[in-house]
């Protein structure tokens, strides 16, 4: 790790970037071509680009000022030569099984299992599925909150999985990403006895693209024909509670027009409406929907606040019970982390009520 950090700093120096303690962040942001106060993969290069996913802790496909500041603190400080580890340590009493294959044939068909130590109680423990964000084109189960959250919930007595799925550069997009996360949930249930999991008490959390996918896990039944052709098709892919932050919910109405993400909904323009409808969680809202805790900031410039608001309102109007929308005036697309003093306890209480 020290070796990699050394070359990271060298790469920055070769790009003309100084590492003075107070100036480094400002220098990095000079690469911010669109002036949005964050860096995308297209605005980075070298090792910063290579380790982009590791530093994009909220999985939104951008390095915010807060994430860059955290990176700055991990790199050697001028004249001190000290670093702090960015890898999350497992809480005491938690074990992890890395890179469990939930389907053969693709390097993204893997998940990590976080387990509380000790024998599970009769009937099994509740479970949580964590799905990373990243605009359906980036992100990983291996970094940031996608590793720390399932570890922390395992310490609270949950069996947790953090899931990778096909991304748009890897043959992903709709419906592949949906097929994959549903397959992962079916794998989870199929291995419930071995893992000490109660298959009837599974929740899910995701942010942004991950929020879209966990909403699908809560709403989309088998008759929608979105299970795919993967493994464990005898198992249900539905979850019993959903917490989602910065949630894309309606691809037919995105800032006043159909969603135009060519990666997620790529295909014949003549059938875009059909794909947008089928990919939208709003399409599948029903009275029997599980409890939902939605978290959204009104200043989110990536996923409009209206997306979360529409989903909450439609769930409530359909007669679904236990539907909540946590609204924040500020917090942006990474509101879940930005407001963690409020969002973390709210999610913990939500899962405690819904699953325990």
C-alpha cells in the first residue's frame, strides 16, 4: 500500500500537481472541466483514475470535494511522511468471505458475505443486501461504504452481502444489472441455511444506481420477467425492506424528458419508452410493497429530488404501509454520507423495525 501511495504522489507531481497541504485539493480541482466542483473519471488520469472507485466512497461516479479531502488526508503530508490506512478494518466478531461466485461466467458475478461470529439463533438471522452505486458504469463492492456498511451491520447481528453486477462497459445496462442483483438475492436465499440467514427477513440498501436496483428488488415480482436466466431460479429475489438514497425511480420523466443515459437504456430509440418503463421502479409500485425508507436532498444535481418524492408519493397512494421520505435541503447526491449523523441512525432503526 505504501508503495502504491508513493507512485500515486509521483504521478501527481509528473502531472504538475503540488502536494502542499492546503493547496493540493485546489490543484486537483483545476481538472474540473465542467465546473461542478467534483471530478469524474474523464477528468482524472494516471493512478487517480486507476483508483477512482476506491476513493469514490458514495459510488456516485464523481470525486466530491469531501472525497478529495479524505484522499488528501490519506496521502503523505508535506514534510511529515505519514499516512493513514484507507482500508476498512472488520469490526470485532465479524468475518468476511470475499468474492463468492453467485453465477459462473463473468468477473462481476461475485459478492462478499459478512457474517457475525457464533451460532445463529433458531430460524436464522435477518439479512441485508448492499448494492453499490456509480451510474451503472462504475463502482465496486470492495471499497468505501460498500464494504464498511455490511461489516458494521454484521456486527449488529445481520448476515450481509455486498454485490457486484455487470456495468455498462462490461455488457451491463438494462436489464442485465437487474438480472444480476436478483440473481445475487436468490443465491443468498439458496445458501440461507449455511449462512444462518432467515430467508424471510432480508432488507437492502443502495445509493443512486444502487438505490434504483434495491428498489427493483423490493418491487419487481417474477411475473415481470426480469429474473434473467441465472442460477437458483426456484428462489425468490424479493426483499422485505428497502432503504434507498438518491433514488432514480422514473426514467420516463427525468428533468422533464425521458432519461437519456445511453449506457443504461441503450438500444433502438423507437423502443426507448418501453425500456424506460420496464426499468423504472415506479412502474411496479403496488399495495403489497415492503417498507421503504427513501433519503434524498433537494439540491441533488445528479438525481433530481422529484425522483425520490414521486416514488414515495406513489407508494403511499397505492396503499403501501411504512413508507418514509427523509428530505434534506442540502447534502447533494451524496446526502447519505453527508448527513450521516441523521441518516445512519434512521436506517438502523428502519431495519431494526422491519427485519428484527
